[in-house]
């Protein structure tokens, strides 16, 4: 079950030129309003920056430079909300920017991205096409549009069912599974897994249930990939191969990825992501750790420093199975020794954008190499 990171957050660098006249402020520090705008923006205090900017705008309502500055700061604010997973506010802010400048590349691209991840594919296509008209030939946006068009052909035909935080898209005519079972699997995941992590995402999570053939067509993934989470949960329901519990286990696994991504602002090492996802999955069906035995006997365990790389699409099925087994075993070792509450503390620290090695060393009071040694001795 592969978990690539696909969300692209556009970094916005504020470049505002210094407008020439009439911008002197009257604050006690003597700084001009403009300097306050710049400082607030630099400190990522975008709401204040907009407020300071409005003091200048009162006297120069038609200054295009000020309008450009407003759009840039709104884009920064929208990006900040987006990174904090406050999608509704991010969207409002980008729409406000769009009112001022309907041809701003960053605004259009981000509105497209928000529409895409909330499964409003027509809106996403419209915004991205408009963005491409502004910056013709942007290669990554072109690639996104191509991917979107492929997905639209399949996903446009799916039925939709919204329940609580889940926006589920599925084949209504497929009688091999019951959509109510899928819904209850997800609701249970939300409650049970949320209880472990003490975290309940507030945003909507898109779950796409494909046929096996559709899944292969849309994803260029190796055969060992059973489902995907690239910001949306994508699952091939091969009913001839999967029973109800297996589908539930995959949904729990993938939902755990969504939760961790949301909780840590997408800053969790891959091995811990996969370890925790399997920990939750194992509550439905036990995880196969047999690849560990041979690797231990032959001294071929993957070093922790290389474990994240071992989940790549370029890996063989055998190598990937070993990586999953190791991630699971190490995570179980951590949970047993320190408890889930410690993992939650670590996740909270990761949310601040810190490197995982620093966080582990600080929280576990030992070097990561020591942790790895202890775990190897224990298995
Ligand atoms: Zn996974």
C-alpha cells in the first residue's frame, strides 16, 4: 500500500516594490505603514499585513501596485491556511484574491488544487486551464491537467455518497460490495483510529473505489501496490480477490495515512507512516511479518537510515514487503515500550516542521542509532 506524497504546495515569495508617494504612516514608532506591511508579511502575520495595507489603500484606492501587493499577501495567507489544512478558509482567501486579479497564476493554481482534492474536477480543470493560459507551458501544471483528464474519464462515471467527513465515489452498479459496509468501515476508522491518535480530521476526505482495471489504468504503480493515498484514498475493489475484512483493513490503513498527514502537516517519515498505518490495519487482519525472519537470518535487514527509500515504486515486491514488515515491527516496538501517548507527542513535534531524528532523540533521550540497535536486539 503505497503512499506517495503528491500535494504540491506552491511557495509564494512576496516581492513588493516600494510605492513612491504618500505612504507615510502615523504610528508611534514612526515606521511607515508600508514598513509595517512588509514586516508583518515577513513574519507571516498576513492578517495584520492586510490590515496595515488597507490604511494605505484608503488614500489610493486605484493604485495598481497596492492591488498587486494585496493579492500577493492574500496568496500567502491562503497558502498558510492550506498548509494548516484549513481548506475552507484557504479557499475563501484565494477567491478574494481572484476578485482583485482574475489572472494570477498562484491563485488560480491553488484554487485548482483545492477543487481537485475536494473532487470538484470540473472546477479544478477550469482553474488550471486559466492558470496555464497565464503561464503557458508550465510543465508540472500540464502534467497535472493530463492526469486530471485521465481521472475525469473514470471518476466522472462514479456515484457519490457523502457521510460525515467522507466523500465516497463508487460504482453504483457494482453489486460485489455494499456501499453501506464501506461507509461503516470508514466511520468506525474515524472513531477508533481517532481515539488512538486523539485526533479527528475536520476536512472532507475523498475515497475513490475503482475496479481493478481502472486502478491499473490510472496509476503507474508496481503490482505490489494494493491501494494509494495521494491526498485521496484510491482503492481498487477487486471483489474476486478481496473479502469484506480485507477491504476494511485497506480502508483503515489508508485512513491512518490521511489522519497522520493532516495531523503532522505532512511531516512524518515514511517508515513511521507505514508502521502506524499497519498498526491500525492489524486490528482488522494481522500483518504478515514473515519477511523479517529471512532478513534477520541472512543479516539483510534494511538500515533505518535507508528504510524510507525502500518504499519507492522502483523497488521489487520482495524488497517492499521487507520494508513494510520492518516499519511495522519497529513501530510496534516503540508502541510497546513507550505507549501511544509518546507517539502522539512525537507527531505533535513533527507538526512544527522539525526533522524526525531530532524529535526522536529529544523525546526518547537516546540517539536514533541506539533505538535501532535496541529494536534489532529485541526482534
Ligand atoms: Zn501505506
